[in-house]
């Protein structure tokens, strides 16, 4: 099962993904893409860490996500990636369009081959106004294109708003 959980900031998307991972009854590996660069993001990371069960494995991978997924996916295992938009931000900050394209293409190719259950969490950024600034517009565009490509490949896509899941594709969680 390949799942995409989308939502805005503080929408409950990570909590839903964690609940689904726990409910799977499988061994879980949490793949964190964040690179805490300031006190606020560091505090968010600590909240996520405190909420996760201690027996879950942790992989921190800010850039080579496809490689991390391929290395850790297995039958009877659940991978939870939180989150795709932080991963995308990390790639954008490298200012290497080639690297970003290569990593995105590798991720999209890997998704079709991965065994086990995969849960991908990402921020839905396309519901607001078009942002000012080239980098911010590029981020929103890249996130939108990435979400469309991943949603096409997923068995289930859920939008989370105010802690409530709205199933867009596949079975209701």
C-alpha cells in the first residue's frame, strides 16, 4: 500500500500518518527529511520525536530519499516519510536544478518498486494565493507537480484538515 497524506501546517497529517503506521501492525521505520536550521523547527522536530513510539527505527535523510526508501523498504515493514515538502525545500536550497530533478525522478521511479507499506506526508501548498518571490513560487510549483505525480502512483491519498481526514483516492483510513 502506497499512501500520500496531505494537509496544511498543523492540520493533523503527521498524527494521522503515525496512527496509520501504528495500526498497520508492522515494524515501522520513520524517515525524517528535516534539517533543523532554527530554534522553531528544532522544537517541531522534538515534538515529533516525543510522539513517536520508542521502538520505531529512525532514518534521517534530507536529500537522497529514493535511496533511503530502497534501502529500508521490505515486505511486512512500514516506512513513514515526514515530509516531502521539507525534502523538496532541502533540494531547492542546494540551488542545483539537476540534482533536484534527479532526486525527484529517482523517487518517482522507486515508488513503483518498493515492497511493504509506504506512508508519505507532505504539506499541501497550492490552496492559497500565488506567492511573491521567485523561490517561493518555484517551491509551490515544484510541490504541486510532485504531489500530482505521487498521487497518481498512490493507492490512497488523504487530505487532512483540522485533524479530519478527507479521502481523495482509495479506501477511507
